[in-house]
């Protein structure tokens, strides 16, 4: 520093760190009278993880030094942005830390008339500049040799107070620095405030209430689902099952008058008389479509599982198809197993039995009355109630209605001659209405 220069005065201090972690504290003041100079220097030590600070103060008047004071202290390094320096570079530092020296006994100056403004905009400050490592050592030397000058306004001699540089090393100051650095960091998780917690609890509560209402309404719908009303089924049976008016009436009376929770109905008849079609119509009008179960022989293998899957809330419909007289014992055992269970659910067992027999000449024979009596006697022996409904052999009028109905479904205008030919073929093959569809298709093609 040139003490004889009365104009712009600059004081700066540098470290010789090769890592370019150079900290520059500068203060520039211009005055014609009293000048107070500050010099600050920081040294970061990797091994001790501390920050050493040296502050020097020099007061000059009329270009002559009046007093000088040097103050040193150490602080814990709290900045997370400062990288660790190599120890080898620190060992090469030709620096010495001086303890607080006694003030220089120079010529005294009268400061009684001095008034320094406490305006923060015109006060003295110490600015910290951080230089990061560049790609070449030449840039580091150029930045170190060319410090940035900060021109401070001239001291206001009419001000009432001079701000002092305060560097405190006590524990309270350390905790304040650490806390300030932590506040600058963005937390990984947002703070969970009491208001947000209350709002979340309310949303969760309303969600649970809505879910409970949906569950309760669905349960009520399931519990109060209507029971099986056979009137609609009987209406469709009378319209689409040809030649079986007596069977339809018997079914209607049985389902309307019988209020038992366990019902067994056997549809007995030959091939193509409408047993399977009647079973489809009954399944169509059964209200609990998810409780319809269908089985074919052998029935003995399905007995335990068939009962275990029944619904306890609603009626169940168990459909047994393709049964012959030889399967009668398995049918009785199947029904008896259901009937003897305690606390059994509501069950309707619908069995479709074809008692036809075929001789060695492939001729079919059927005695419907004897077959009905045999079925009823077999169930009576095990004390299980059963309703056997006979499906009679179709007459010519019923066969003609079946043929014309199949032609209508195929959008084919069939002649009377073709109807007679189809009927003769059906009677000779004894296939009933089941063979009408295939016979009509021959004329369509």
C-alpha cells in the first residue's frame, strides 16, 4: 500500500493456493482525511476441517499510518460447496498465522471531530469473491493477478457513527451460521403441517363413507333381489314349445304352488320333443344368472363340489342334461346328497331325462308312462320329492310348426311341398324338432 498516495487507496490480500480456491477481500476508500483500511484473509485446512480468518485494520491520516491491529481466529467449515483440497498443495503454502499483535504506537490523531455515517449504503464492506478452477493454470494466474476493484463512496464526515467489522467466534454465531445454511437447502420431503394433515384425514373419511355406501347398497340389492317368477317363463314356453301344452301347464302349477326351498323337476321325453329348449327358456328367466350350474353324466364325480359352490344368499339352479335311465341311480344319489344337508340353500334341480332305448336294428322305442312311474318310485324310496313332467311325442301339426319356424329364422320362404318333405324325413329319423333346422338348411343351400 502506498501511504503517500492521497487519492484512491486499495488493500488486498491473496492466498497462494494452487487449487484456485482464492478468496479475495477488498476494500477501496477515497477520502481527503482519515482512512481506515481493512484486510481479510481466509484459509481452508482439509486436515483440520476448519476455516482460519485473519483480519487486519490500519488507520491512516493525511497519508500517515496512525494505528494497526491484526486479529486471527478459526471457524468450523460449514459450506458444503467447498471441495476438499489436496493435502499436498496445503503443505506447500508459505504462510504464517500471526497472533493478535499489539497496536503500533504511531503519532496520535485527534478523532473527536470525526463523524462517520451509519448509512449501510455508504459504509465499508468486505466482499468475498470465489474463483473456481479453470481449464488452465494460466487462467488461474491471470485471475489472481487481476483483482476486481470495488469503489466505495467517500466517507461522510457529517455522519454520526462508523460501522465496525464484527467477527465473532463464539458458539452462538457458529450455530446461527449452520442454521442459515440449512435453511437455504431445499428439503427432500415437504413439511407435513397440521392443516394438511387435517385435510387429508377429511378426504380419507369421505372416501371411506362413499365406499361404505356403495358396499351396503350392493349388499341390499343382492339380498332383496327378486325370487324366481315362473309366469314369464311359462308364457315363452307356451309360445315356443310346440305340442307340449300339458307339460307347460304342469310346470307352471308346480312352480307357482310349491313354496319349498328344495325343488326337483324331471323333464322326461324322447329326442326332439322340446326338453332341452324348455330348459334354456327356464335358465333365461332365472333371476340369479350367476347361480346357474350345469352338469352332465357321470354325476357321482361332481357331488361334493357341486354342493359346496352353491350360494347361501339366493336361489340356485342346477341343470342336469343328457341323462338316460341308466343314470337314474346316480341322479337319485346326487339329489339325495343335496337334500340331506343341514342348512342347505335354496336349490332348484332341473333334470332332463331321455328314456328312449335303441335295439340292434337301431330302432328307437319309448314307453313314457312306465318311465315316469319308474322315476317317481325311485325317488320315493329315498323320500325325496320329485316332479316328473312328461314331454309327449310330437304330432304332425307340431312338426309343421317347427319346420316353418326354422325357415323363418333362416329368412327362407319355404313351400308347402318342401314342408311335407322335411316332415317325412323327421318322422322317419325320429329326430323331432331337433332335426328340423338341419333339414330346412338343405333347401336353403
